[in-house]
C-alpha cells in the first residue's frame, strides 16, 4: 500500500526516496492531528469537558511537530552551498532532536499539572459516557500513526520518524490515563487522577530524555557502526598491494552522506605510480559500491630488509602482549627503522589504542620502550600513541 503512494519506496538508500518518505509521514500526521483536534475541541465545547479540550490542544501541538518534520525533510534535500559544503542532510537529526525536546516538555508540563492535582485535589468530577467514548476512539488513530511512523522509520533508518512514533505512543498512554482517571476517580477518590498523571508523566519524561540523548549523540558524532566499519576495512584490505590499514576516520553528514579517510600501507619498492593508481581505484570502487567518499593516504613500508622485518616481528609481539595485558585492542603501524650516527638505531612506529584502555599514553610509551630496549639498549624508540576514533574494535566483528 505505502509503496504505491511513495515513488521508488523500495529503494530507501536513495536520498530523494528518503525525503519523500519523511514528507509523507509529516503530511499524514498533520491531517490526522488536525482532524483529532477539530473533533475533540467541538465535543469538548459541547459537553463542557476541560479534559477533552486539553487533549485537543495536545493534538494541535502534535500537528506543529509534523509540520516541523515536513520542513526538516524538505531542507535535507537542499544541495550543498558555500556555507554548507557537505549539504543539509543533518537537518533530519535536528528535527529528531526538536521532536524529542517537545516530548520531554510535554512530560514536564503534565507532571506539574499532576502534582498540582495532588496538592490541591478537587471533588470527584462526573464525566459523561460520550466524553469517555470520544477520547477513547481517538486512541486508534494514534496507534495507527505510531505503527506507520515506526515502519517508515525502520525502512529508511530515520531517528526523526522513530521519535515521532514514540511521541504517538506517549500520546496513547497519556490519553488512556485520562480515560482511566475519568472512570476510576469516582470510586477510588480525588487523588486517582493525580497519581495516574504522575506515573504517566514520569514515563513520558524519561522517554523524552532518552530520545534527546539519542538524537544528540548523532549530532555530536557518535562512533560509526561497527559492522559498517568492518565491511569498509575488509573491502580496502581485499586489494592486492594493500599491506595494512589504520587511522580510519568516518564522518556522517546525514543519512547516506558519508565521508571517510584512511591510511594504507604499501610496499616501498612498488612503483609509486602503480600504488597511486591502486588508491584511485579503491576510492572510486568504495564510492560506487558503498556510497562513501573516501580519501586514502599512502604509507610506504619496507618489506625486504631482513633486520627491519625481524624487529617488526619482535615489536609486534610486544604490542600483542600489551594488548593482552590490558584486555584491550592495540595495533601497530608505520613501522620504520632508521640507522643513525654512533651506531644508534631509531625504531619508529605508531600504535592505535582504544579509548577504553585504562592507561595513559605516557605509561604505554614507557612500557613499550622498556621492552624494546631489552632487545638492544642502544635502540632509540620514537613512538606515537593514537587514540583511534573507534580503535581496532572493527577487528572483533
């Protein structure tokens, strides 16, 4: 059904399809919430029910959130410009954050009202059967909207639409709480409505806070998906001539708007033009197959010198022991041996370590240097410790 309403719906990776899905969700939400608002406000005025009128205003504010969704997805389609060279796709993340804040504010306001009811309880109010039926009947619409947005959100992997779905779920819970309060207050006393309101308000507030954190993580630059990083790494390693990869950095500027950079090691004795051609091929293939704008830096390493290979193997074993000691991934790259004056040999390399490793860089440097000098006290160790953006976690997939 949805696929007939949205052009190319089955191709969610297409940015244009993503925009169509987001705007479709927004327009459906605007229509549904305006209808709910109109129905409730009319019956609220006819029956003089403050609860129904209050619930209608909540639907009116939801329509505002849906307008925000339409505007947000429209802006994500704007092409890159001078001020935003990477495009406007992150507008979707801002939309998700705004909706999350609205849910959180709704929880706070509802909690305040519920506490006031507990502090200043009024006599039990008698609600008409019609009022209860009108409010209950609207729950089905909200459940439909929650399911729709959850389905669309999963289809295009959109935090904004998932947040909208959770907003609808919170509305369902809040509306049911109103109905339960209407039914039970005459029997359980004047505090029933306030107690139920506090419980539901805390739930909605917690839901909003969780959504705010999830939306903020994306904007702040959360760690890239481990499976995606692993796939990208294995793809690069699959090319003949690539001896190793490190310093992989991935940036997301919105859905399907991914930029990355990496260092790859190549044989120093290979023709530099051939190595450069290989890098160009890798970058072009990654863009075509994975839709990632990749920039590669080439690190030539010596593979034919016996002494260098021997020291590389010994240093690699030291690094492996360090990794096992702290139960955290540590990898070595850019290994070089430079023979200087006075028979001093410089051992130069970098290590990538996880941010989770409970050791400072200086201590790691000292421990590794001491182990290398056990091989030869004259070795001068020049070591750079990189706190990798997601370390070597992708190796553990």
